[in-house]
C-alpha cells in the first residue's frame, strides 16, 4: 500500500457566475464547475463550499503547480545542439538534446539562454530527479566508443 500525501484546499461556488473559486496556500484560482467535478468526482454538487483533501496530481490538474525553475543555455555546437539545463535550488545540471528540451518546455527555437518554470512531471521527463524519482524516458546513458 502506497501512502500519498494530501493537501487541504478550500473552495466555494459563486452562485451568480457558476464558477468555483479554489484557495490553496494563499493562491486563488477560478475553475469551471465541470472541470472541478471531473477532478473531484465524489463531491456533492449541492454543496456551495467546503474544505477537501487533494492529491498532488489533482492539484496539478487544477493548475496549481510547484514552481520549479530551470536556467538553460544552448551548447555551441554545429551538429547535435544541446541545452545545458540547471534545476535551481538543487545541484542538478544536465545536457538535453535541443529538440527534446524545446518539446517538453515549449521554449522558442531561437532561445539561446534564459529560465523557464516547469512542473515536476516536466522536470522528471527532462531527466532531473524530482521527489526521489529518477527520469524514466530520457535517461542519459552514454557509452564510451573505443577504437578497435
């Protein structure tokens, strides 16, 4: 059995507009009722407000993301360009192929350096270790090529 941490968030429904107002850690967002009920299917539609428990996946689906900042710079090479990316607040620095980095983060083709906010799942797809989980798809496994 896996224990999943939950977070308390408060919500209330505005009867005039029909929108749901959600508050979590002093951050306020507004969500449409069908989306809110799709994320939390066990809620009673008649309730106009309450405090509920939410998993990290549900918070991410609502739009609350843990802001992880990545500082990046392009590696100056003619063939096979790569981005050197650093996850701020940690000691993690990785080299990512430019095509993958642009696809995951949405950075422009002309961007040579800067910083971008990513979700934990995007950071994990890039290859960073987030919450003790290593990258699955883009593992950096390089083998040395020796001349025979």
